[in-house]
C-alpha cells in the first residue's frame, strides 16, 4: 500500500516514479552493504588484537565482507553508479570512523573530524548533482556472475 502511495505521489514530482523508486532501492542496498562491510572489517580488526586472536570473529568478518560484496553490482544495476558510489563510500567511512574510537580505542583528532566532514559535504554535492535516475532494471546481474564472484573471493580469502 505505502509503495503505491509513494509512487503515485512521487510521479507528480519526478515524472518517473519507477526510476525514483529504483534510486531509493539502490540507496537502501548501499546502506546495507556499507554497514555490513564496515562491520566485517571491524570484526576482523577486533579479532586480531595482540594477544587475543579470535578466529571465529575473524571468519565472521570475512563472511560478512563476502556476502555484502555483490550488493554493489545489484545496486548499480538499479540506480546510477555516479550517485550511489560516493554515497556508499561516505557511509562506510562514517561507520568506520565511529568504530575507530569506540571499538578499537583509536584517538580521533579534530583534523580527522574535519576531513570526514569534508568528505560528507563532497558526497552531498555528488548526491545533489549526480544522476537522479538510472536506466532502471535492464540487465540485472545473472546468477553465474554472482557465483563466479563468490568463488573467486572465497578462493582469494
């Protein structure tokens, strides 16, 4: 119900409701991807603390990174990469930035905060001026490509 309501109302604003919805869906996939990827990286780093190596957490971090990798390909087939890529990179940076001080005890300087704010403002410019709509779901990634990706990354790990 709410999807119909949003599509009907955004058609007045954007003239292409389905393409706007694919942008929202692509952004949602990138949020899941950035949070999963950041969680995986931080689990791996936490698992490799000096004197407290935890192989289970390390494997969980690797699995999270492996599972979130294909989400880029799927999201870029839904919405434009010129809009989604900067969005995902800045989200990952912010997630890692928050985890650095709280989870790992890294000192966060004012210069680090200023640099993060510059990156977020640059991302906002990319989001505001990037392509608003993609080509839609024309050629979704096929299962063979995703399987090949998973096997390759698993082999490398």
